[in-house]
């Protein structure tokens, strides 16, 4: 179960689907702060990484206000992808940012990483890109809600095209919190760094066999890709950021890029 603001999003096994409304009503009654119960009715799919949600109980809505690390976010779960499970990871990245850095967030969603960085670190600016028009609208609202208009620049578009058009040789640090596209977009992340020097934080899903190390497996994939680009790099650390299915993990790497060979 995920609790996002006052909405609970639950997964119900097929054998209990016939009791889903009763279960949702019981949940609503047992946790007073929950006002809506939704069911995950599909896997995440499509370009915007959305899932089908079925309303089960409470107020009939998909919008809520979510708070994290002193920041406030408006979310519409029917229109954007959002997970509260990356809360620790978002503040970890913010704590890595040094004063005066220029950040590019290639997959910004409703702006959580970008805004938390702007509030908790002292970046010069954060270019916050997303391709989903609904996420972009919410990002603009959230930037105003958190009073970071002077730091976070919302951009609607495909990160590859945006970077090629305007942001080569710009950033000190690049965030890539979209596992499905990070590897494919890594060349653009490197090109967006100032003189190909700085930090890249790609996220990746990886399925492992019993005994395999998911971080090492992802690191090898990215090493192979970066070697093609003739850049000097070091994978300073990697870590698991949750198990999304049996033996399938979300992994993040902190990669230092140190110019071309």
C-alpha cells in the first residue's frame, strides 16, 4: 500500500477482488487520515508511465496534496506517475548538491526532486524537464506552491531534444530518475555536462538471478555504455532503491564524469 497525501493506493490479489469494496471501506474506517482508496488495476504503461486506477471508497477523486521534506506537492494520480517510495532517495540527492551547481533533471514529473533540491540545497538553477503535459502543469503549480520560481525552470519536452536544442555544456549534475529510459539517454546526459565533467545519477530496473548482485550488474551495463563514449568516469557508488518485483530492483548509480579521453 502507498499513502499519497490522503489517498491510499492498494494492490488486491485476484482471489480477493470480489471483496475489494468491503476491504477498501474497512481500510477507510481504520485510518482516519485516509479519505480515498484506489486500487492498482494495471501495471505501469505507456510513454507517461501511467497505471489504471479503480476508485473503491471515500471521496471520488484522484487529486491530493502530498508533503515531503517540508515541501508541498499537488498530485493527480490519474494523470501522472508518482511514488512516495523515493522520499529517502530524493533528500539523499539534494544533500549531494553543492552551492552554485546547475542541475538538469531529465525526467522531472511533478517536480519532486527539483523542488526538494531547490529548498534543501543552494543550486544556481534546476532545469526541470518532463514530456507529460499534465505533469508539466502540476510542476508549474508546485514550483509556485514552494516559492522556488527563482531556482526551478520548468520545461515541457523530450529531454533529448531539449538538451540538443539548448543545454549542451550546461550542467554540473544530471538526474535521470526514469529507469526505462536512463540508459538510452545517457549520451545526452554526458553532453549536457560542462566540458563533460560532473555527476550523473541514472536509475535502472534490473532483474537478477539468485546470488547475483543487482548493483554490480547495473554498473557493468553502464560501464560498457560509457566506454563507447570515450569519457573518463568512475562509478563512485551504487545502491538498491527498492524491490519492485521478486528479484527485480530499482538501482541508482552515482557516476562522476571527468572529461573526454
